[in-house]
């Protein structure tokens, strides 16, 4: 399992759109799961600091094989929600990949969906 930490600068006061997106993802996890499964990576954790930087821990069995453009993506209703969030909250289209030094957890699930079960 590979891990990345993404830092996304948000517009000041963007807590409400963040909360709305997370609430949507928790209420309908099959929709973001479907898109993330197609893309080849999954959100693990989400953090927001006092300067309105959003940090998302993402995991993938192999980041070299993730879908880089959305042309082949079979979109769900999640896509419209996520794009609205980006327009409302992101400062720009730029985000920062923060170098991962180690990942100690080899298992991953997204809400109730198992991605990579614990090794035996």
C-alpha cells in the first residue's frame, strides 16, 4: 500500500463546503468509492488546519497506475458535488504532494468497503 499526503489551500471561511462534502461522502459512500475505485486511489483521512489548508491522506496499491485524467471516468453524482466543492473552496487548481516517508498500515477500507484487507 502506498500513501500520499495532499495539501490543498482553501479560501478563508471554507469550513462549510468541507463539512458538506464530507457529510455527503459519509451518507452515500458508494458514490465516491465507485469513482475512487476507477481512479485507483482512495481517501484515507481528511484534515483542516487553522490557515484553511485541507490535507487529504490518499492510498493506492500503486500510484504509478492511477487514472490521471477524467476522460474515461464513469461519473456518479459525487462528481458534481466534488466539482462544486472545488469551485467554492479551493484557492486555485494547484495542490501540493507532501513526501511520504513511511506507511505502517497495509490495510485500507473506505467506510464499509474493504480495499486491501489486513495481511494474515
